């Protein structure tokens, strides 16, 4: 066995031990891929939720500001004559 093969074997063992210590079933890579796909879907959905929440908050603030301006121009809120 040459040096490159020894290095590859050491790396292979290190990766295998790391995955096992993280609780990954190394005998079923398809399940791991599905788990990562699920995590990606979860992350994308939370990112979408954050975006929609920010848009809703901005819409509410802008609508309130516009309503306040309209009321101010109608002189209903400050009773300016």
C-alpha cells in the first residue's frame, strides 16, 4: 500500500467515525439524502415565512401612515381649524 492509499484510508476512517459520532446511519445514504432534502425544504419555508412576515408588517405600517395622513388632511384627528 502506497502513501496515497494510506492517506485515503485514514481520511475514510475519520469521515466514517465523524458521521457515526453525529448519529448518521452510514449504511443508508439515501435516507441521509432525504433528511438533508427535508432540512432544505424546512429552511426554504422558514425563509419564505420571514419574507412574508416582513412584507405584512411593512404593509401594515404604510397603511397606518397613509390613514393617519388622510385623517390629518381631513382635520379629524388634530381638530385644526
